[in-house]
C-alpha cells in the first residue's frame, strides 16, 4: 500500500448537515485514485482521526499563516510557532476586534493585508473573518494539525526523538505532512471562473451541474499543468457529479494538490514543491 493521501474541505464550525469532508486516495504513477470520503461533524472528531490515521500527506483548504504586514503592525510574535501559540489563545471575538481595527486604519481598496502566496493563488487574505471566515479556519484547523503531530513544511517540524528522526529520514512519507491547499486555484485553471457549486438550493442550477461535469472530465483526463489524472469508479463519478454543494469535489481538488506535493517531497528548500524562499511566517499554498 502506498502513502495515504488526503484532501480536506474544511469548516471551522462543522455540523451534521455541513461536515468537514476528507477525500482519501493513493498515487500510482500519474493517477490519483480516489478511495473514498470521511465526514466529521465536529472539530474534535476530525482532529482525532488525523492523529489516529497512519502516515499521510494531506492538502487542507485553510490558511496556515497570517500576512507578515499584519503581524508586524499588531506587534505579534514573528516566529511561526510563537505566533500560532499567541493566536490560538485569542477567542474569535478578539481576533475580529484586532482585524477590524487594522482594516479601519487603511484606505478603501486596501483594507486587508495579503500574504505573498495570495497573488499567484488568487486566494482570499488569511485575515478575513467573513466570506469566507478563513481567519477562524486557521484558528480552528492549525492547532489540530499540530496536535496530530503533523509537519507543516516551511513553517513547522514536530519535535522527534533521534530514533524516529532517523526512520523519517530513510522512509519516504514516514510521517504526517500537512500542506496548505486551495481548490479554487485548480478549478479555475480547468474551467475558468465558472461556478460549479452553491450551498443555496435555489442556486444549484443546471449550469452549475454542467460546470461540474466539465471539471470532473478535465480532472480525469489530466489536462492541468499538474500532470496528474484522477482515477474514479463509475459510482464515485456519479457521486461527485451530484455534489451540488461542492464539498466532496473541493476535497478531491485538495487531494490532487496534495499528490502533486507528495511527488516533490524531496524538492529543494522545504520540499513538496514549495518555493525555496517561502516566508517562514506566512506559508505558501501548494501548486501556487
């Protein structure tokens, strides 16, 4: 059996109706074979599963870092581990208060600070607390990755004993590795700005269903610059085609990005295809 690959469509407030969705799969040559899905209606259940699952490489759809400009302005720690320790001590109301005050002092059109990765990825600034609330997603998700013992390349390496470090150095994938993913980056490459999902039933239209069909066909054909094809069974293809909310599709997109990173685990710098000069405070979205 190969290394377990994960793709996670995340929510900072999961419920039974809108759970965290994790796609699992394996890489065989240039084919990412989808194994199935895991669903979690609480952050605690998701965190336990990550900690109990065997060695994995996962792509997670939430930010791992904050913009350096923001952190400097607020006077928060400039080392990632210390910053995260400080950040998770705050509650969501305090985070919002800090970020609202930061934005209020800035001109229209430049309210938010951005990370270097936001430009090439086309991602929302990680300090946003609404639409989408990625600041809260960071707050909820990153601590549970750390509790699961995951390495976050370029940002964090968990403490290990000399023996376990030697094993990890000689066995590819012999650890848990979390990569920041962004499904919108891959989706836009394949179908442009066409919308393929909506949480609102009245917006789950035939046009969006057609966009999902195009997206799935492109993934199976491997037409993206990542050079990977998605391997699906007929029932899985039907399940994804009918996924009007797009949560399972987004998890699969993150799975593909994780597989691309896994192929490049031994690349220079932090590895996993991440830039050599990654900002060790902000992080980077894999494949951006």
